[in-house]
């Protein structure tokens, strides 16, 4: 599933999440086992092994879409 976020887009599957930031041509990638979704500030957080990054998804609708595509529950 492709979800448009401010500054880029998120490509989410049951196995991985890729965030493509258009302005700087940066791609962030992580396995879904290393991802969490924090609902209060609408953040996608990758933290596992040597991966450690986070990005704002901009809206509750984007959070729900990523949650649905990956099967990751929202943390409230």
C-alpha cells in the first residue's frame, strides 16, 4: 500500500515499511518487527538492531492506513 505523507510517501506491506522522502531523495526502510506506531503525535518509529529513526505521518488517517497495511497496532 502506498500512503502519501507530508514530504514523501510510505510504502507499507506486512513484511516491511519504506519511507521515501522526495526533497532529499532519501529512503528509510525497516522490517515490520522493528516498527511501532505512536498515535498521539502520529509517529512511525523504527528501532531495532542498528536501525533507529522516526518520522511524522501527518494525520490519523495515515496512521490507520499504515496500521492496516502492516498489521501493527497503534500505541495510544
